[in-house]
């Protein structure tokens, strides 16, 4: 738009970003159609612009497509179904309490209601949890790793990368979901993908085109009001 004032341009940019972030959701059912490599490269190129501690850019990405996804899907889901011992590289939450427990429950029960799993149905819970390990049928998976020697801030940088990856994907019509659950099987993922011990598995991102008719994709989470998270210090 020629001769556009900086204020108007900034407002339009913000509106576009806010719309993309508002419409993005965690997709839990994908179509089998693969994402073109050109589109994936656009997502990766944008995500690579993520800010990081001392510009370390310490994230690593193992990205699967085609038979690579199918082999990994089959192997991980079969391994998870055995109930074999497993470990995380990065510890999970020590506990959920207060508002964090409330939000976790609201998220879980909202999903279960959407897919027809009644409260207390442990078999149904387990079945839905198992969907994580087939990547919700997504044609692609990005496994995100951080550098162990760089400490917690390497994982923090990866969090920014994951958010930017998913926002970039959404801007191109590609759905996604960040999966911390995959981190439960870090040892298996290391072996399957040949990830060295100096790297830590942070999470996976399943992505592809959404199955808009699947009930799991009718579910949406809400966001806390600013008053719940922001402390203004003016003096």
C-alpha cells in the first residue's frame, strides 16, 4: 500500500498477527495430504528468525515426511502400547495446583467432551492419550531438541521457536499441535532418530492440513484475562 502512514501499517500488521494467533488451535486430527516442501521451508525459514539467548539458536529439528513419518508413527505407538519403562530428558511438572490444575482440567474435559469420552471413562482417556503417539494421523512431525550443555535457557529458546513455528504454519493454512507427551519417550526417540545424548528432546510438533469435520477439532481453549497474569509496576 503506497504512501501508507507508519501508524496504519503497524496497526494492519498487528491485526493480521492477532487474527492468525486467535484462529490457531491445537489440531488433533489431520488429513493424510502432505504439505509441499516449499511450504515447509517457508515455515522453517520464518521460525528460524526466533530470538534466542545470546543468539545461540540452539534448537534442533528432526522433521519427518512420507515413509519417515509412517515408520516413526508405527514404531513409537507400538512401543508406547507395551508399557515399557521410559524417561524424559526434561522433567515434567512437579505438580499441578490452583489455577494451573483448573486450566489443565478444563482443557482435558473440553477435549473429552468433544470426542464423546465421558468423565471417569479411563479406557476412553487412555485411547485419546494414545492418539498422541500416532501424531493424530499427521503427515509430518518435527521433533524439537535443545543443547543440554546450555542449560534451561536453551529449552526456553526452543519454546519461542515452537510458538513461532506454529504461528508461521497457521499463516500458510497449515495446522499443528505441540506435543509435550512425546517427551515421555525421549530415550526411544533418541534411538529411533539417532539424536545424540548431548541433545535433549523438548517436544514434537505434528503438522499438516486439518480434518475440519473431526470432532476433536471443534474444541477450543480460552485464555486468561490480562488481570490474571500482568502486574503493572508504574512507580
